[in-house]
């Protein structure tokens, strides 16, 4: 044990133990939880000063502890540069193990405090940036404080590959036809309307949509319902702005740069609808997961909470 400040020892997970055994076999040094805490603090902080603040010790203590640990392991953990302390591959791997140990310890503490089993672990959640901003963030703010031991890794994308490649556990997707190999539920129907900002409407005649500056998704979303609608009903219109996400389209409309067909959950204060819902071009919000994830308590808990929080009228 090379640094003071921790009273806790935590059993490694199988992967952590296996990794530690490889190092121990070569160096005969027994890694302990305080060693991992030291590495994690320096990886997170990037400097001795910041790491010392995280560990609540002085800078010289951190410096000496790192030097002693590197000597004991016989391997370099950090490279000093103008940017600070850069972790080697070994240090980065150990820091990831330390984070998992930290999460397990926190879950154990919460379990003791609450007097029972708690939902813990990491769930990988993917959605589009527009769904994240317009729907997911308000939902998470409602119920995530009830699950302090649950960690969510968020990624934004526009396809289902995340779940298929097992890069994600849960997906929120706008689609009419979700893949058959996934399981889930439809949460809501989503309509689109042509919208503009009040600022833009002050300077144009909105009675003729073909004369307005259009903002639209680019070829990254070739099958988007709003693209199909515009090509069918306004074939002569060429967009003045093209974006690779609906959230970007919305922000350009909000800035007064033109008009666009937007999903109803993004039509908020400052935007005015210029049309009724685009009939025949609606979609649906689906909450999806892989069949094998239904055995994971953390995934099922988040799935059920999202199902309740995102069920729209």
C-alpha cells in the first residue's frame, strides 16, 4: 500500500484479479485498492495538483507515491509532458478497473445505507441527439436521482447498429419499423410540422412555402420523413441549409435562418407552426433492447423507467 487516505479494501472482479495476477507474477508486488485510487485520481486530474485535491493529500505525497508504485511494478505508469501527466496503456487499463471497483464500492455503501439491495451497474443507452435533447434529458432528470448506484453511458447516433453490435443495451429510436431481432415497445406517435421562428416570419411572406429558405437534413438521413414529404409536395425547393442531425436543423430554425419540418417534441417556445401535422409522414418513438439484456436487472430497471417517463399522449 503506497498511499494513505483510504480505509477500504475491495475484492477485485474476476477480470481485475486476472489482470493483477499477470502483473504480480512479473513483479511480485501486490496491487491494493489505494494504488488503484492513486492511478485513477491522476488519470482523472491529469496533474499532480489536481490528483492531490481529489485524494485530499499534498502534492509531494502523490509524487512520491507514483514514483514508488512505478518502481514496485517495474513499469512506467505516466509520461510527464507540458500537458501534464499522460497515462500509459497500463495506467489507463488500471484506471478503468479502478472505476469499476469504485462503482461497486459506492453501490455497497448505498446498499448499507438503504438497508437492502440497490440497482447498480452500467447501462449503455443510445438515441439521436434530437431525442436526447427533446425527450430523454427531461426524463432522466425525473427518475435518475432514485438510482444513485446506476451509471448510464450515453451515445448519439441515427442507426440500429449500436444494438446489433452490442455497443449499446437500450436504444430510443424514431422509426415505423424497428428491427425484428430487437424487443421493445412503441411509446408514442411523432408528427412533423413546418415551423419557423418569430424573427424569421417578420421579414417574409409565409403564405407561399416555396419562396422561403428551407433547412433540411442532409444525405446522412436520406430516408427521413421530412425529406420524403418535401420531395413529394415541394419538388422545386432546394434547401438553403442542410444539416446532419435534426437537432442542428432545429437550432438553425430557432436562429431565424429559415423554415423546416420539425418533430412535435422539438417545437417549443420561440417556434411557430406554419402547417398542420404532415399526414402520412409521421413516425413513432420506440424503446428497444436486445433479448439477452432482459436478464439484467440494471437494464430492465432503466427500460421500465424510460417506458413510464417517455409515454407521450
